[in-house]
C-alpha cells in the first residue's frame, strides 16, 4: 500500500499550505480549508485559502508576466511546456496516487489522469509550431489578405473534483503555448492535487527565470470564483462543472461580453442494436457506468437495449456487476472506490427513492455502504422516466428496452445534455444513421466503443446544456487566442471592396 505521508512529502506538500501561487507562494488571508480523503475520512492536509485581495496580487503578477510571455516565440513556449511534461513523467506515480487519495478514483485511473496530462503536454509542444492562419485572395489588385492569431491574455480555469489535474492540463498547457497566462481555481474538494501540480510548474519556470505564467488561487466561490467571472481582465473563463454552475458562469461572463468555454453535465447514452456484439457492449457499459464510481462527465447513465438482445445483455451485466470489487482505491483488484463525500451518497439515495416512485425497478445494487461507498446500481425502466432528464453524479445505470432504431434515437436525444454517446452494432445502416444529421445530437459519438475514455487528439466537449465548449485536441487551441484579419496594400492605388466608387 502506498504511504500517504511519503507521497505528500515527495510532492512538497506540507500540513498547512498557502492558497495562492504565482511562482512564489503568497501569504493568503482566507479561512482554513481541510482536505479529507473520501477513502476513509483521513485528513490529508490543510490550506490557508485566498481572498479577493490575494486574487488581485495574483492577477498583478500574471499581467506583468504576460507582457514578456506573449513575445516569446511559440516554439520556445512549447519547449517549456515540454519540460513540464518531463517533470510530470518523473512524478507520475506520486501524483497519480494523490489524485486517488484526494478524489477516490482507483489507482489505475489516478495514474491514467496524470498520463493524460503528459499526453496533452506532448500535444501542446507539437501545436506550438502549428498555430496556423489562412491566406485569402483579395478581390482588389495589389492587395494581400491573411489571418493571424494573437494570445488572449489571462485565462481563468475553474476545474471540478472528478478530474482534479487533467482538465487543468487540457486548458493550461495549450493556452500557455498560445501565449496566455493562466489563473487556476481548483475544486475545494481537491486542493492538494492542485498544489502539487503548481509545485511542478514552479520548478520548471524557475529554471528559466520566469513566474506568473501558471498561477493558482484556492478559495470559495464568493471570494474567488465570482470575482474571476466578473473581471474583464479575464477575456476567457474555462469552467468545468454542473449545468447549474455553467449557467451562472455564462450569465456573468456574458454580461461583460467575455468568452466562456463550458464543459458541463453529460447524461450519456448507449444504444445496443440486435446485431451487436453483446459481450463487447457489456464490457463497455460496465466501465462506462462503474468507472470513477460514475463520477465522470462521460459516465454511462442510460442504456437502450434492443428487445431481442436485452435478456442476454442483462445477464452479462448483472454477472459483471457482481464481480466489481468495491473498496480502497489503492488496493490491487479494486474496481470502484468511494463517492467524493457523504452528500453525494445522500443525493444518490434520494435519486433512487424518486426512481422507485416513478416506476423504476432496481435490478442490482443500490445500497449505501460504510462511509462514502455505495453499490453500483442497475435500474430497469419500462420507458424513460422523468428523473432521467437529470444527471445524478453516481453509479446509477438506467436500462430501457426498445423495438426499433427511431424509437431508441428519439429517447436517446430527449435529454437536455449532449456530451458523449455510443452505439453498438454490426450493421452499416444503423451506424451511419447514428452518425448522421438525424442521429446523435452529442459532441462525441462512438461506434462499438463506450462513452468514456476519449483520446486527447480529438476535441472534447458537448452540445445543449453541456455548454458547447471544446477542449484538448483538434483546433481547440483557437479558443485561447484572438483572430485578426490582415489586409496589406502593396500597390499605389486605393480601390475599395465591392467595387465601390467614392469621390
């Protein structure tokens, strides 16, 4: 078993940690925050949180840093991000263990989250030489047109407890090669992971005589979150969390005409057709619904089974659920750790009570166990229940049988959220229908793989109440930059566009 204190020591985490950093750790003035492990309630560490005056100090340092950082050539910025990736490799085991200790996901997933950070760093290094603009042909003789991209400035990154490090990397490492400075407000549930990541960044930047590129501010919504949203010095706020939180972020930032990048609720579904590989579908459904104790934004919530294969599929699922080892996430063989806190357990139990009231039948699990542990749950619904419009952030899987594809597609799309989706089929027609304009309305659509486990090379994000944001791969870097259209007149004439004659 990993020694908690050894992990904390190697990551440079003391018992009482300041709640703000700019390369230098700042003496902060907020109340003390205690990080408790959901595994056993053990106190992991204490943080002296930040208040508005501390945020002002961080922004001042970031502002000064931005003036020099934006002028550094992007490939040189990329080399600094490369060094951060190398440092993350050195601390993969310890940082992965801390993610598990503080958030509760199993060690394989904790290490996987750090590996994702490393992969994003590699992606960002390559991207630093590919911040391309387009050239366009001008309709005016002797004119040249092109577009170029400039850094935005300060990017505020607000992250959730379920991925306490990787989502920061999706934003911060890509924004950094774009020339931005980052101010990170992590979840108050996982402050120590953020502090460990900040230590890694600080060491790399110090080697180059830099500070203020990556900044950390730990504090409450009222003291830190709301001021960040309202502050015009943040042209972009990237926020991950609930749909309710996203609506608040969108309203406040939109009021000042700022930009938002929102990654909100999931409520994801899989459709399993009658010609599907049932064994493959069952394995994907198990990981999608049970992985991270159902606390991923891409977790599987709704499983639509063609009536002809529903029986065999359910037998496989129940047998697989019965083999899921629930317990300490750092122990070998554990497949499901705890929920983040007791409130999450209570929310799950209240949801199950509503499910029963609405006609749902619990086929497996559903019990609250000791501490923050629960049994993963399978619910049979005769048709979509009203509660299925909501996302309960816990391992509850609804199973609904259908007779034809149009019925399944209508049910699948009839929720407010639109993040990840999947279909299992051996047929070309249902697969292409699912991927067509009248198919899945989600930002991610998969065939014969589950809803969880997106690769960093593809842009990640969803539609509808999921917020519309895109992070990580593809051309998501454009969210962190401003586009500028340039026209150069190299002639001695001054023709106007559209053939306009003036004077």
